[in-house]
């Protein structure tokens, strides 16, 4: 297991170095998000996310999104989730020119969890069916396209002052996610995300986290290669319904 951990960490380090070595000047900004979970039974729960991502006014990108879905736990280490998401994005390209993107997305997640002592590993496989409408305002009509995208995320969580995540626990996180376009005419890398941060478990139901994320965007017919540096602030809330979580 130690050898596998070394391989995983080496891969994460390689992805971090790749993201840092991009010749593109990064755009700075922040990502604010709140997520919620509510149990519907012994194995099912509702999940939701609300968030906004924005860059500095010189680049003009602003994005708001909402996600909702249903999850099913096969056991404590394996969960399947599926749902719907809506993204609205504004991106200024120049004086008087703004690109508007509205995306409706059906998504599926397979989440696998492992514990190696105090270290917690989470493997997340993602599949998305994306319907994207893009327009360059003020004069162009919407251009619609469909895209199938997949991804894999590895997340490491390490509690600092307690053996597990309990109320009053401070913890560190490190994660990397790779996304690829899955189309017969175009199998290509879409983006790479690398992030690290620190969090605090306020109670059994509430958790806060702040971190730093780098995102490398590969070019396609709608965008140039890009690099974003984001401060990420998130809050997670679990809602009780008739039983203790």
C-alpha cells in the first residue's frame, strides 16, 4: 500500500508541475460554493450545489451554477450519484463584445473511498452529457452544441489534530482532476485541475474549506488555451431527517 501511495502522490506532483509550467499567464479569481446533503432513506440522499466563479474585472469572466441530484450508497465506501446542472457564463472578449454561454448538463458520479490509517482517499469518476448554447453579443444568435465529457478525480484528506474527521477537526486536502472530451470525432484533453487547501469540521453537520486551485484549459474551436488561479471557499451542510447522520 505504501508503494501505491508513493505512485499516487508522484502522479499528483507531476500534474501539479504540468499545471505550473504552462506558458499561459494565469487569470486570478475566486470560487465560492455551498453544498448540501439530505437523507431520504437508509441508502439514498438528495445532493445540491450552488456556486459562483469569477475572475478579475480585466478578464470579465463570471459564472453562476446550480446542481441537484440523487445519490445511492451501496456501502460506506461506494456511492453512485446522478442529477442535473445549469451553468451561466459571461466572458468579455473586448470592448462591446461579450460571450454568453448557457449550459444544461446531465451528470453521473461514481465515488469510491479508502482509508489508509489517518489518510483518506476518494476516487471520483465523472460522466457528463452537456448541451451548450454559445453566443457572441450583441449581434450573434445562439450556437448549440452537444458534448460528452468524462473525468477522474483523486482527493487526499488528512486530519491534523484527530485520527478521523470529527467536530473540531482541522484537515488538509490535496486533489487533482483530469477531464477529457469523449466523442468519436474528437478524443482530447479538456482541462486539468489541481488544488490544495485546509478545512475545519465545525459540527457533525457543517464543514468549511478554503484552498487554492489551478485550472489548465486546453484549446478547442470555442476557446484558446487558458490558465486560471482561483481561491476556493466552500461550505458543506448535511441536513438531518429523522435520524442521526
